[in-house]
């Protein structure tokens, strides 16, 4: 659906140029929800704005199904239609056409404060060539879709954050776009509103086949609705894959930080630092176990414990459903004779449990 | 009633015709120049907003020219400007005196002030709204009329109010150099003939007009904040 190829966006700073996005390539499939995570300043916001050219990249190209391709060469943009080789300089018309096919929602909603809900949703329809009765029908249809029909004559200042974002979603979908870009859309909302907006996005994705590109700094959002994800750091994509794979087997340090912050297992570092008796009293090896859909989780512990004569003490545990598959995480201490502990760990690894020794200072391996 | 007014302000009643004439002249100067100031000020204010760095039609050359010219004319005191513009006014409208002669200096004097007010009002529009409109396919004109000018209405009303009040002041000053109106009436018939009641009435009248303009401006600005001026139900 969207092919991002070697996109580079440079902001000219006073002393040095900042590569906000540095040679990023990604492809986003039709009908999927794609999450891009990173800390603020990682370049995710700039990257997503390059998709609809709110930011103009210096180099690289964006191809969108049903539209064609825009290539940037030294800051100049060239358009080539689908399947065409020849390219022409991009005009305002090309950008309008592209943007009509891509809806966008924002962290701070960006509704027109002096317009009613109806007028806000009708805004984009003015460019569609529709007549008044048609516009009215479409607006009401969209408000039904986001469950805000009763607020048709309200002003944004009379709505809650969640309701404002619903209006923004209705507005973004007005021209039947195939793609929705979401820029931290839930970051300004309370947990309850966040959940309902995420549910709505998932629902729209399934009902309309909408492709959603979502950027966020909250792993919980990615975990809740994304199919695939990318992690960005300093303008580059450092890790990419299905949400389940990234969560069950994060490769990069930054990804591990994100995953741990989302699961609560990261708390173990706090326990170690504070010298908590939870891990300090038992003399054993402190390990982290991640087990997924292919390994049996809880039965394993009692089995290993019996078979190898070791004592296993669970410090922290976390099991969640990701894309309908269970993903478990355990932090525990394993105490016993060093060779038994080692054998136990080896056995668990054979059972496809990912075992990571956090602290083995208490026994010689 | 007539008797009572005659006792209260004998000289005003004696020159009542002249008084009404001067009120009409001031109103004429105010409205005629006001229309041009509004149009030019909006135009240049929008121009400054869209051509500035990061604007939707970034153009440093145009921005610098408009910015500098605005600054220069804002820094010239109005009384000096009146004299300075006499040849230019003569060339444009054929005379430099009377209501006709006052219009050009009033426009030149108040437009830079209003331009800055418009620019400030538009600067208050959240850039996120511009971004959202652009993402929906709005071009430059769409952003100017449907976002900037639409969302800034309360601040624009405040700008019009402040400029109107300052324009009333300028019209009386123009009166001092032969443009007619309340200003010259107060000087010629009040000050010069030692008729203090005429000066007093002029002051009271201006106070009342300014208060009315200010109250209407405040009410409209309040009404249009987060709200359309006229309710349209759908």
C-alpha cells in the first residue's frame, strides 16, 4: 500500500544540519495497522509527514497504491503515475490528489474551533465536488460511524478530548481515504478515552479495510492494536517486524527498553538497584524467561523444579495477549547446585523458552 | 428641554448647524478611510503571515519589503505624516484640504497599525490547524480564508475595535490641519472663541462614541470565540 524508500529529511540548524529522518525504508501492507515507536525527537513525526508531504524530504521516494510515486531529488519533487516511468515536477494538484487519499489525525485534534462538528467534518468535502444534500448525507453517515450523531451542532469547545478525536477521525475519513495517518492521536487523552479511540481505529481498520500508520511513544498503544511495528532512533529505523516478534525477541537496546516499559518486567532493575529482599534473600541465579505460543508456560516450572531438583522463585510475572497469541514473561531466581541450575536452564531453552541470565553473581556457572 | 439646553451649553446651541456638520464630516472621514484601511490592512497582514519564514507561501523578499515599509510608516508621527503627504494627496485626489484631503493621510497613517494587528491576530491561529487543513487538501487560498481568517475572527474584531478608536483620534487630528470635522470644530469654535462648553460637548461626544465602539467590539469578540457569529443548524 505504501512504499517508503530511502527517505531523508534534513532540517537546517544554526550550526549543524539535523537529519531528522535518515535514509528510512519501510513498506506498509494494505489493511494493516503499522506502528512506529520512538522517543520524542526520533524522527517518527517527520517521517509520517513525509508520507503526505506536509514535510518535503530532500531525498527518497514514496509510492502509494492507487496514486503513483513521488520522488525527491535534492529537495525537488517529481511525480510519476502508477506503472509509469516518466516523471514530471510535482504540482499542487498532485499533492491535493495524494492528500485526498490519505486522512490524518493529530495529538491535539486540530479542529476548527469556530466551526460546529458538522462544519468540521464537511470541511474536506468542499473539495470533493459534492453538492449540499450529498455533503449533509455523508457528514451524518460519518458521525454515525464515530458515534457522535447527537453532537452534530456542538462546537469543539463543548466536547471532551475523546469526542474531539472522534470528530477528527470522521473528518479525516470524509473523502473515503484508503490510508489513515495517526500522529500521537491518543497521547493527549485519558486512559479511558485512549482505549475507546484505539477500539474505534481497530474497528475502522477491520470494517473499512483502512490501512493505518500510527506513531506513538507508548508501547501500550502498539501492543493494543498494531500488526507490525518499527522502532525509530535518531532518524533511523533500528528494528522492524511483527509486533509479536518484536515483543517476544527484541534485538536492540532501545527496543528492549520499550518492551520492558510496557510489560512491567523492567521493574526488576529497580529491585536490584534498591537491593530488594525479593531478589536478595534467595541465593540463586536471577533469570528472565520469555515464553511464547510455541512453549508451554506454567507447567514447565513445576516440571523443571522436580526434574532438576532446583527451587524456582517467581519475582515478577507478566502474561499478555498480543495479536491473539499469549506472550509470557517471568523474572525468577533458580536456586540449587550450580550444575543442576545450569541443566535446568539448558532444558528450558530446549523447550523454546528464551532464558536470559540477569545476575549470576551468586553461583559459579 | 430647549431652554434647559440653551442654559447648559449656549454656544453649542448657537452653532448647532456647524456642530452637526462637523459630526457628519468626521463620520465621513472615518467610514471612507476605514473601508480602505480594513481592506489594505487585511491584505498586508495576510501577506506578512503567509510569506514569513515557515509560512505557507514563504517569500523572504516580499516579507522584508512589506515588513520594513510597515515599520517606517508606523514610526512617523501622524501630524508630520499629514504635512509630508500633501503633494501626494494633491496628486491623487486633487486637493489636500477638507474631508477629501484627509482620507489619504488617514489611510497611510492607520493601515500599518492595522496591518500589525491583523498579523498578530493571524499569528494566534494554531499552526496545527493549518497543517490539518493542508493534509485535507486545502491549498493556499483555502488555508487563508477557511483557516486563518476564519479562526482568527475574535482577534480580528478586537483589532478592528482598537484601530477604529485610534482612527477616531486621527480624524480629529486631521481636523486640526484643515480637514474639518469634530476636531476643527472644537479648535475653531471652542478653543479660539473661548467657548469652553463647545470643547466639553466634543469631549463627551467622543467619549460616548469610543465607549460604544469598544462595547460592540467586546461583545462581538466574545460571541465569536469558539463559536460562529450566526448559528446554523444542521
